[in-house]
C-alpha cells in the first residue's frame, strides 16, 4: 500500500492539536499535534511509557485532554463513536464471560448503527469454529480475535487497534493483517499500536514514533529508517580479532562480536570501511545495509534520550 498526500480540503479522520495529558508529575502526552486521513494504515510506535495507550484513550474519548483538542471526522470523539464511525480493539477492558462468542458478536452487531451480518463478522475474524464456545474458555489468541470481531461489527470509517496480534500465532497474525489490508483498501483508516516492529514495517503506510508523550518522528517506514542515518556493517574475520582496534573505527554507533563475525553500526559507513582496510585486516562476506525499522527506532529513541539526559 502507498500513501497518497491528502488534499488540503480533506477533513482529517483524526486531529490532535497541541494535546497535553498529565498524571500527577508525569506528562503522558506533551503538546501532541497530528492528522490522519482516509485510507491510511498508520503504526503508532514508542517504548513503554511513551504515551501510546493514553493517546488512543484520548482519541476514543475515554480520557479528556488537560489542554488542546482532539477531533474525529470534524466532530468530537463521542459524536463520532455514537455515529458508528469508529471501531476499537483495546488491551484494557475484559470480555463478558458467561456468554458464547456468537452471542457476544451478535450483541455488538445489534448495537452498531451500521451493522454487518454476525455470520460475516465471525468469519472475517476467524472465529466461526469457536462461535459456540463460552468467552471465558478462550485462549489468549482466540480472545484477541473475538476483540477484533467486536471492533469490526459494523461499517466503521476508522479502526483503532492496541497491540492487536498479542497472543496470536503466526498464521493468525498473517490472516489478521490480510483482513486489515482489505479494510484499508476499502478506504478505511487503520491506526494500530504495536511492539512488533516487523508488522509496522510490513503493514504501515505511515509510522508515528512517540517518546515521552511527544511525536518524535512521522513518515513512511523507509523515511524513518533514513532518518536514523546509521548503516549496518557485518563481516567475518579469520584468526584472532583485535576488538579494541575495531572499536576505534570512526563513526561507530554500536559494536558486537559473535565468534568470527563482527556486526557494527556506523554513521558514516564509507569512512568506517575505509578505516577497516587501513587496519590491515581483510574482512570476508562484507555487507553494508540500511537499518531495519527496529534498529532505526532504537537509534532515534536513544538519541532523544541522550539529548534529554
């Protein structure tokens, strides 16, 4: 999927304007401003305590900002949700225990202003085979799929997902994201928070990186990787390895030796490789590549921590 720039006249699906939320001395969200537009699939990333869950709670009207404004489709979160324009799958909140999966999904469909047939919802979430099972008898992965069914019980324009694939096996995760791609292809906006950075890299049109409640980076996965600047260098050496000499190579941001394999990150790969040959060593299987999203995420957040320390 590719991101298309939204026209200036397009009403944002989500709008945060200088939003702040504090808990005692902790500023969970700090002057956050952002816009999401129709058809985008957006990953919300950040270390623990970055403010991801608070941001989603504010978006859904579960919490109210201390200052700034949050809007959905040009209205308040409450108005958008009452109109059935938002489906949400959150980590917080339990499921009703003494009902079957089918009964719970039918209830969700009956409450939605623009419901889908319950049988279609069950099938889309991959829970038809457990429709007669009591909710309190579900595994963690099955419960996640039921939460997804509840989030997609009707024709919503925005789907919000908080760590949606936690507890799912590989095949369930793949099926889940295939369904999410279909939702985005139909013009819906999908916003998901995840700790699985490979999912963000593979799925998201756009990546938002939060750090201490502030928006640290906003762009495609490729742009986030490029922003980190560093590149990965790996090679094999024969014989003894002079780790001290290698650590002295210019522009290194990380260094690791495993057996005869050396893995480093460098802010200037050309200078590092040139100096490597200058040491009189002869690397084998030399590879130079850009950072993956996970390494870029770590580099960006660590650089921010260093600035604030």
